[in-house]
């Protein structure tokens, strides 16, 4: 009897229809449109799930290869953002896209955070292991 109930539930879920369409956040779309415009009107977007934080949309500009990124709640929202921005295509980290990406010195400093501006570095925590 429980098998019959499971089947009916699964069938009723599929009959009810699909979820409502996802709307792309306006602030994210606006910032990505600005990025695409500065890159000559074209860019690639790599969608990368990052756990409970959501999905990271990593942007690689077509003309200069500059990097940018935004984070949205889920994969459906990320696809909605890509669909809302003209000139933006979904890409993958393949050889062509990786070689096109240009990381600026400012980006390296930003990623380094406080370490980039430090004169004294913390002692290695794993020094006993090495």
C-alpha cells in the first residue's frame, strides 16, 4: 500500500506543473551589463556552485580577458541572469577560456587580503609536521 501512495504522490507532483519562472536580481544584472559593456559587449560566464552560499558567476571579458564575479542564490537564478544580459554566454574552464583570462595585479592584492600589506607573518601552524 505504501508503494501505491508513493506512486500517486510522484504522479501528482509531475502533473501540477513546473515551478514559477525565476527572476534575475536587478542589481546583479545591472552590474554584469556594465562589465560586459566595458569588455566590448561580450563575455563568458562560468557558473560554479559554492555550497550554501549559492552560485558564483565568474565573468571573463571577451576583449581584455578581465575577470569579475557575482554570487546569486541558486543555479536557476544564475541562468536567469545569463539570459537577461545580452552578449553574455555560459562557458566552461577549458583551455581557451583559461588562457584568455587576465588577472590584474590589483586582483592578486585583493585576493591576498591582509597578507599583502603585512610585514610580519604568522608562524606556520604545521611546522611540526614538515
